C-alpha cells in the first residue's frame, strides 16, 4: 500500500472499493453474504505461537471496525463498520458498473445501495 498522495495518477475505483488491504483489513477477499451484507476471508493468519500475537499483522482494523493498532495522532482512526460496509458494497457492483458515468454509480445515494439487477443476482446465485 502507498498511504500517501505521492503518485501522479488517481487511484482507480477498485483500488479502494474492492481492495481489503487499502481499507486496512489486510490481505484476503470479500464475499457477499446475501443481498445486503458482506464478509471478509483473510488470506493469512498469524501463527500465535510465533509472535505471541492474537492479531493478524497485516490488519489495521477488523470487520467490526475495531482498531487493531494504536495510532499516534489524535483523531486518526480506521474506517468504522458502517463506513466499511458502504465502501465494500460498491465494490461488488464495480466490475460492471465501472465508473461515475454509469447510471447506477451516478444515482447511488449515500448508504443506500440500489436494488441489485438481474445480471448481478444471476452472477451471485441469488436468482437462477
Ligand atoms: C455481471 C455484471 C454486473 C454486475 C456485477 C452488476 N450489474 Fe447491475 N447491471 C448490469 C447490466 C448488464 C445492466 C443493464 C444495464 C444496461 O443495459 O445499461 C445492469 C443494470 C442495473 C440497474 C438498472 C436497473 C436494472 O435493474 O436493470 C441497477 C439499479 C443495477 N444494475 C444495480 C446493480 C448493483 C447495485 C450491483 C452490485 C450489487 C450491480 N448492479 C452489479 C450488470 C451488472
Ligand atoms: C481513495 C479511495 C476511493 C476511490 C479511488 C474511490 N472511492 Fe468511492 N468511496 C470511498 C470512500 C471512503 C467512500 C465513503 C464511505 C462513507 O460514506 O463512509 C466512498 C463512497 C462511494 C459511494 C457511495 C457509497 C454509499 O453507500 O454511501 C459510491 C457510489 C462510490 N464511492 C463510487 C466510487 C466510484 C465509481 C469510484 C471510481 C470512479 C470511486 N468510488 C473511487 C473511497 C474511494
């Protein structure tokens, strides 16, 4: 991850909305748990015996929004659970609704995911 604004190109939608590392959750993948919820499967687990650590070393926050590291500056915090949910849900639609010119993205009201289309429901097995 490059945490600073040091590159000339803007990040792509998927770099934030579909990348758990960017969001502070560490390496792994997101999955859908139904029409309106999400989950995260970490791809590496820390060996507790090795470091005496209960937490994965690549994570900054867990899916409940609990911070896993101490932060040195007042006011600095990882995304909370609500924010994570809002961000991750956009990522499920981005493969086809790719940018802000897409009517689905354009009309997305804060915290209100549009009703998923037939294409999406078929893809995720919500509909045969
Ligand atoms: C596999 C590709 C794919 C994915 C993933 C996808 N869509 Fe779509 N969606 C489409 C297509 C194709 C259309 C038809 C749009 C068109 O023809 O312009 C569509 C249309 C829509 C529409 C317009 C009304 C309708 O139902 O047709 C909405 C709303 C919509 N999608 C919401 C979503 C949401 C929300 C997600 C994520 C949860 C999502 N879509 C994910 C392919 C996809
Ligand atoms: C630098 C990271 C970043 C990039 C790049 C980014 N987003 Fe976001 N996006 C966010 C954050 C953070 C939020 C707000 C979460 C919140 O409301 O707490 C957000 C919110 C959204 C929302 C509203 C979700 C809701 O339910 O409120 C949509 C839709 C969205 N982004 C689409 C896009 C699209 C399309 C692109 C690419 C053109 C994009 N984003 C690029 C970080 C990003």
